[in-house]
C-alpha cells in the first residue's frame, strides 16, 4: 500500500499520494465494502509528472510520462512523423508523433503558433531528447516570438538541443562534398570549415526543405544561418548538428555567395569538365567575366561579347569555382558554378 486507507462518505473521497511515487508506474485503487468485505472494485491509474517549462520537461527520466502545462512556440513543423519543434523561454524539444497524419495533435500548427497541455513520453533517440506522443493531446495557445540566439559553433552543447539559433561567420568545408556540381543532397552531414566533423556538422535533415532537390547549391565562402540544433550520439561520441529550415534561413554575407538561384541565367558546358568550356551568356552584349575560387579569391578575369564563347580555364587546379558574368552596360550579374576535374 502506498497510501493510507480512508473511509469514504457517500460520493467522493480524496487520497493524498506520496510525493515520492515513481512516475509512469501503474497503480491500483481498491474500493471495498468494509462491512462485508465481499463487495470490492479496483481500477488502475498511472502517475504522471507535470512540467510547466520545457527545461523541467527535459529533466524527466526516459520513459516518464509527462504533461507540459506551459506555453511553447512552434519554431518548425514537419509532415514527417508529424514532428514539431517547440521552444519556450527555458529550453526546446522535438515533438515526435509516429501516427498517420494529422496525428495525435490535430489541427495545423505553423511557425509562431503556441501550444500547451501536451502529454507524452520522454524518449532518447541517439542522444536527442524527444517528446513522444501516444494519445490525442495538446491545445492551441498564443505563442511568443522566438528570437534566434546568436551563438558560435563551439558553444553548442546538448543543452541546446532543438533550439533556434543563429550561427554567424562559418563556411562549408567542401561544397561539392556529396555532389560534384555543389547541389545540396538530403540526409547528409556536411563538414564545416575549421571544425572537427566528428563533433559538429551541418545536417540536411529536413528532406522537405526548399534548398534540397530544388536546384539550390551549397553556399561558397562565409555565411550566417538560422538553424535548429540537433545531436547524434554513437559509440560514446556526440556530434552536435545544425540544420536550416529553409533557403531563407541561410543569409549570405558576400556577393559571390549570393549568385546561385533556382533558374540559372548563365550556363557552362561541359560542367564538370577539364576547364576548356563554352559559356552561354544570358543576353547579347559585352560582359566582364570573373572567376572565383572556393575561398572567394579572384583567379581569372576576361571579357566576352555575343551570346556565347569559349573560355579556357584548364590552367586552374581541380575544384569548384564560380563564374560571374557582369553586363558592362546594365551592371546586372549572372553566375554559375564550374567544376574542374
């Protein structure tokens, strides 16, 4: 017995349960006709924790069933597993709902919407703490604007899981790491320059993001990006991860990084190739041509008129380059990436 028996009057009775009861364990209440001890009924129940902040929620042990009574704001919502990243003033967490859409949390939640009164189980997915749902739950609320914390890569720790942050002045080590032309590839860990890739990576975890599979290229040179923080632990090694929600999250910091768009106005053929290429300009006219290296260094300048012409860059080392073509009359710049192999 975990609670002292009480004598009930007709109607209801209150029983105070010890504060030391284990959460998520099953308990039973037995109601007995004391006069005859022949009539009795039992019912089972589960003790759940109540957390009014995401920090308190994350502090609960794995497999604990918890009710979150605070108000969090949605920072990202996915159709995959009906996942929702939520954050309040104390911490952030990923809601994971493996059921068929719309899932246990019904209704549409967009970035900026508030949510409260969620019941779920604490789950550890390779070091990432998740809030796993197993019942209809959650209520809409008024969200509070989440301003991304400006952070350095080196400062990220497991306590930052699922937070919305802004990382300034970092670069992809090898933009062509998974595609020779530099296109983003889904579900990959991209090395970040000047970091240990076993401890930190940019992960293309959101396969639905508009910079994956839509002709967007891995930025070249230094950028700043808003991102959600992830974590993956395997074999005792913890890798912190950052993932941009959309192309708009990745704000470029220099002109050479801004030049690639979904519709290329400038084409190069063959690409990849040995550097001896045909350049097709976006319009008639005279263009100044500038070729930049992976680090943004200007490595070649020339000019070209008409709609197309030959350009010999075979003297350059193998690697990824950006070719800018600037119309000398309008100043309009069109660009394309060039891979020399």
